[in-house]
């Protein structure tokens, strides 16, 4: 007989409590706990994820090594660790409108043309909407089958009927199971459905992609609670209005994480950007103060990015601090260090800092470049365009070592940079490259090297 059970589930963090509370004891959010009634029918929810489970020696050579399928987009293949692994469950998260459906339709089309039948389940857009999009992208194939459906039972039956090479669920928030009373998109539904897709993927050896919407802070019910469950988590990012899109791997059971793929959104879908550093640098002004390049690390890949600062006379009682692409608190700290340790005055100036190309620099290694750009603009002295810099600033004005110094310097050398200012602690790693290295123990000496007066 079907049993009914009541859970109280936090819609922010997915935590489960035994009774309703105003505040979630796990994440401290208010008013996020919702009652969810669960009906377990015949206990299938706890069924094994693989058929005929029996212990097998790890050395068993009779088992074939699964062959990865290519997606037709090298940038996607790299982020996945070399292609799609059969039976894998992949979450593709991102803001609404960023291009997740476009990406999955392009990948689905390539697989349909080169591997076999692909099922694209759309719970958000009608058949005609998806077909029109496919038409525009040139993603039409007889092997690409569309299903407009949101009930997991129906989707499961459809997947069972044919041997699909891949299945795309667009989106996981639109799918529901009738075992739960909660609305589609709630934490309980999303988690339950994702669990079911995990079983289907492993049981049928079909790779499944789950598309999931997530907001910037990740508080919306959904993708964040699925990260531990799926094999691979990819986030698709970018500034909505700019054409640049970055696909970032944050978890991967089949390859290295933090890999990125760079795309440009065009009127005919997503195009790969083979040489992102060149893209980020191609509109760079020369001989203008306030601009400097940092060899950043995005995932495992070094990327040259331009940091710009503009420091101007302020007529406001509290001068402006406008920052995009970097944490504003980090910029405040750098300004304070420059005032206190090097004697540059910014308190009566408006300060604008921007990272070109819509890239986000989250690493402290960007500190030194930001400091140099600020002082360069304040003094109105350009930094030589063949110079790049990286390093973390400490509160005493010291320049601290950062990781992956060698790949940063190699990327700079590949793009013809002549000099690189870097932390003393990183220099030993980076020798024997064509870039001249200047080590800076503290921010003052870095400024002297970059801006000789
Ligand atoms: P979409 O894939 O629908 O985003 P998501 O599934 O993540 O919500 O993409 C939405 C945006 O992409 C939309 O604003 C239009 C734009 N776009 C293009 O610029 N070119 C194209 O070829 C396509 C299909 C979409
Ligand atoms: Mg979509």
C-alpha cells in the first residue's frame, strides 16, 4: 500500500526538518521551509541504480572502457574532460536567458548527426518554439527527437522505449513526480526527479543532461542541491548584454574541474572562441594611463585579461567607487593599502575599475594589476603595453605569492609580453621563459618598475 510521509524542506538549502519552523536551522534563512507530502509507491524510490549489481575486481579486463562521445564543440569536450561519458548525469546550470537551451540544442544536433538518436525533452518551450530555434541554428536532424513533457513517469517510459545516444532535460525545474505534493521547481521535486534521472542514466547507460536555472547567488531552489548528486556540474556564465559566454566546469567525476570553455553568442547560435586571450586583448588601447594586463587563471587555463582604472577629480562629498568584474571590497582594500603604504591620495577622487570583456576576476592574484592601474591613472602615466603583472597584496603592502605562476608567465610569453612583474616567491618557478621577470617584494617597488618617473 502506498505510504504517505510529510517532510519540511528548506527551499534555500534543501535541509529537511521534522516540523515546521520559521527559520531554517541549517542555513538560517527565514520563511523558506515548506511542507512536502511524499507518497512512496512500492518503494521504487530506493531501487538500485544499476542492474545485476555484483562485486567485480577493479582489474577485470573483460569490461570495456567506456568510449567518450564528442559534442562537436571542442570547448565543451574539454570542459567535460574529453567528451561525454555513457551513463553520466550532467547538470548545466546558469541564469535564465544565458544560452543553455541553445548550447544543448547544438550539442544534441551534433550527436544526432554523428552518433544516433537523441531525445530533447522540453518542459518550458513548445514544440514549435524549439523547432524554430533549431531551424535558426541549423540544428535540424531526423535523429533529434523533441518531447514536450513535464511528467517524469512519461519521460521515463519514453527513454525506456528507444536506445537514445543522449537525453537532454530542459529544464529539471519543469519536471515533476506525482509522488510529491510540492510544485515543480521546489527543492523536493528537483531532488527527487534528479535522483530518478540518475537511476535512468546508470540503468540504461544513457548520458543525460539536466538544464537548471540558477541565480547569481545560487539561492533559488534547484541546481545547488543537485551538485553532490550528479557526475558533472557545468555553469554557463556571461554578462547578458555582452556576447561572451563562459562554460565552467565546477565538478567532474570524469576529468579535471575548473576547466572553462569560451563562446560567443551570435545570431546563429554559439560559436567557439579558440583564442580567448586574443579576444580579450584585441580592443586594448595603447599608450593610455590606467590600463594593465594580468595573466589570470580561469579554471586550469591561463587567460590574459585587461584591468582598467579611471581616477578623476571628485565633486562629491563622498567620492564614487564604481567597480565591475572584481569584488569592490578588494578594490577598497587596495586603495587603503596604496594610501597608507605608498602615500597616494584617492580620498578626493572618483575611482572606476573595470575588467574588460565582461570577465570576472575572483582571484587575489589580480590585486597587483589593480593597484598598478589605479596609480597609473592617478598619475596619468601609461604603463608600457608590453608589461603584465600579477600578485596578491597584503595589508602591509607586501606582494604575496600566488599559484600557477608558471602557466601565467607562459601565456604572457605566448602573446609577446616582454616583462612581467610578479611576487618574489613565484620567480623560481618561472625562469627560462622569454619574458623578462621583475620580482616585487612590495607594492611600492612594483609601481616604480611599471611607472618610471
Ligand atoms: P536560451 O538558450 O533560450 O537561454 P536559456 O535556455 O539559458 O534560458 O538563449 C536565450 C538568449 O540567447 C536569447 O536572449 C536570444 C539569444 N540567442 C541568440 O543571440 N542567438 C541565437 O541563435 C539564439 C538561439 C539565441
Ligand atoms: Mg531555456
